[in-house]
């Protein structure tokens, strides 16, 4: 149903309407950031419900990943607004999180979780990577606004709309903040990904899990586990073992030594 997800979409739509209105009547800080906060709270609750149904982080489904990306966009937007105290940029950034949040509730959110990508380390790796992508996406929009604003200023035709935008210097600072957030979080994501990959490459396959493709299922199908041997060493040991016996249990005992 995604009831809370739809509530978040409504909050974001209302925030966009107020942000556009603030361009015409700039007065005070505006209520758009507060509505974005309310949307983030509702969307976070929706992501929690989806995660509980899946038994994992929501990024494992297409709809969940879109919703999580939209949530990260909202988080990055709030950081920019609170850091630079500029609300005039809202009408150009809020549509991004509105669009991805809408996709999150429309796209399917049911998919089996891949057992090889379980664990908190992998979850943090992907979550930080999505946050970095969100920061870079906002930086992309800010860069376009900077180029358009600069072009209009050079031509001496700013117009009513772009006269409400922050100065080029402010847009540049917001862009640098967004890129900095993206680079820092992406570096952390890469570090966590390397740690996770190192664990996977050096891990052992054990007959512990009975799901499809799990170690116990493979054992019941007749697979022989080579402990921590490399594929080359396991092949040599198997060739030597086959010289004396062809029974799987005896060969397994050789590998277990």
C-alpha cells in the first residue's frame, strides 16, 4: 500500500508549491523545509515497514531503492538549506526528491534478498553510496543553475525568476558543499565496500544455510567443500584424492584435514 510513502509524496508536493510561492513572495525562511522534514519522517517510517517485510534494507528492490534515493536527496537538500540559509533554491531541488519518492511508491517492492549481500557492512556500504549519489545529483542541478544564471547575467536579461535566485557566489558555495558531502560519503562507502569484498573473497563456504543456493543445500546435492583452499589447490587435492577413492564422504574428509 505504501500509505506513509504517499503521505511523504504529498508533503514533498506541498513543499514544492510553497517553495515556488516563496519565489514570488520572499518573506522569512518559509515553511518548505519544515514540510520536507515531515516528508522525510513519513518516508523513513515507510522504508522501515518495507524493510521489515523484506527482512533486509529496502534497497534490494527497485521501488525501495528509488524511495531510499529520494529520502537521501531530501536529507542532502536539508543540509544545504540549513548550511547556507537559502530557500530560493528549493523549487529546483525539491522536484528531484518528489520524483524519486513517487517512483518508490509506484514501482514494485517485492524481491528475494540475495544471501551473498546480507550483513550490516554491505548495508552501510550501499546506503552511503546512495547518499553520495544524492549529493552529486543535487550538485548537478546546482551546476546547471549556475551556468544558466551566469549566462543570463552576461546577457543582462536575468528576468523575474532568476532575479530571485541566490548570487553566483552562493550557488557556487552550495555546489562545493554538495560535492564535498558526496566525496566524503563516497570515500567511506568505498572503504566499507573494500572491507566487505575482502571478507567475501576470503570467506569459506560452509553447510550452514538451507535456502536455495545455500551451503547445506549444496552439501545435500553432493558438493564437496574445500575449506579455505584456493581453486587451484582444491583442484590439485581433488585430482590426488580421485586416485584413491571416488566416494564423496571420503574425499570430504581429505579436504577437512
